[in-house]
């Protein structure tokens, strides 16, 4: 087996001390030694294919430079997109990200968080399922650096990054009303998650009671979405538009509307919360609420880094969305 190159090997080849090699490769003592010597040390390190001993470095600094990212469902386009953004942002700061998906299960969330902690991650970014208050309180009590992403629990004060879900839903409904659409069907999940409750509250209060709600169970999305749409299209109380409160609900809904040969927007207007590439396969462009994904990822990494550094904050970052108006509501 090929021997790992050490700082001593580089020092001997250059003819300097091991300490000096360490200082140069760790970016220290800049301006205090000649540029020529520093350049020679870096060149020899590259020539010998030197790789730092991360385990030894972690023992010395008590940091592993890793983050644990827990997503609710990696199959959801929102989760996969935000994971990429967080990974890229963390890499800029020298962190590696370990990713896990809870599949909306509390017990699996607990197991994955424990796995992250066993791997000695420096901090956690968490998008938790409903009924996870105990997890949040436990992490807070133990002083573990973490930030909640997208989903949060307002009764527990902690670092979190989310959007103004109420205003986002309100803007979507007002857009429909400005297009003389009054009777609106809303499709949402059957859940106690605060961010989804806020979306529904914003939509309902903007409708002034002139709305019908269809609730969908997590494990029964396709069947429940179809049942909701069937009720919305009942001739006795037919809606003029449907607002889907997540992109997965919208995908299922558009598939079923296509099957029923309901033309959009001629027979029915449609708005979705979140964009997904699947919309590009539909025959008309879909109006959607655009979440500031990049800003959410950047803010989450920034907050968790501050927590790791010992900055005593409990900051809620509440970002604004944008309504992207397309053909599904303006035909």
C-alpha cells in the first residue's frame, strides 16, 4: 500500500521545518515568510499528492466541517432543489453535507438526526415532519447548533428560515379575483404543519368564504386529489379555478384534469405553489408561486454557521415570494 504523504515528507524535500509547512498549507503566516518559499512548499505538496489528514485535523479543532441536512422527502422537487443549493453554499465555506430523507416520519427523523450526531456533524439543517416539536425542544436543550428550514414551530423560539406563506397565498387569490374569478377550489394536505396552515389561512381569508377546500392525506395523494377535483367540478357548485398548495398536489391534479379533458384556462384556471420541471410537459404554462430557493439555502447555511461559531441568536428569516403569472390563469 502506498504510504500517505506527511508534512514531514514535504519539509524534508524543501529543506524547511514541519511547522513552517503546516503554517503555509493552512494559510497562516502570510506576509511573514518569502513568497518563493511558500510557493515552493505548495508546489512540492502538489507534486507529492499531499492530502490533509481530516481525522487528525478534526481531533485538533473539535470540528468535522460537516453538516447534517434532513429533508422531508428527497423525491419532492422542492427538497432536491434546496439540497443542491445548500450543498453548494456549504462547500463554499468548507463544509461537506450529509443528506437524509425522513419520508415525513417522526421516528425516522429521530434516527437520522442521531446518525448525523454520531457522525459528529458540526450543525444541522432540518425540514421536519409534523409533530416534531419534541425533536426541536430536545436539540435546543442539548445546545446542538441547528436551523429549521421551510417548516417551523412558532411556539418554539429557534433559528429558522421560511417564507411568508400567508402573503403568498393571499397574492395568488387576489390575482384570480382581479381576473373576475370568484369561485375557487383549494387543494391542500391534511396536516398540522404551520407553514401549510398559513397558506390555507391566507387563501381562505382572501376568498371571504367563497372557497371550497379539498384535503389530501400524505399516503393517498392521487386518490384524494382526484376526489377533490371531482367535487370541485360538480355542476351544482362548480369552481372557476383551483389553487394547489404544493407542486406535488398540482402535478397529480393536472394529470387528472388532463384525463378528464378539462381545458386550461378556457374551462378552469389553475395556480400552483412552487414550480417543478414537470410543468414544462403540460400543454400550457402554469401560474405559480415562486419561492426564493437560493436565498433560503444561503440563509440556512449562514444561520447554522453562526450557531456553530457560538453566536447566541434565535433568528427567524421570513422571505417573500413572487407570483409568476402565466397562461393557466390569463386565458
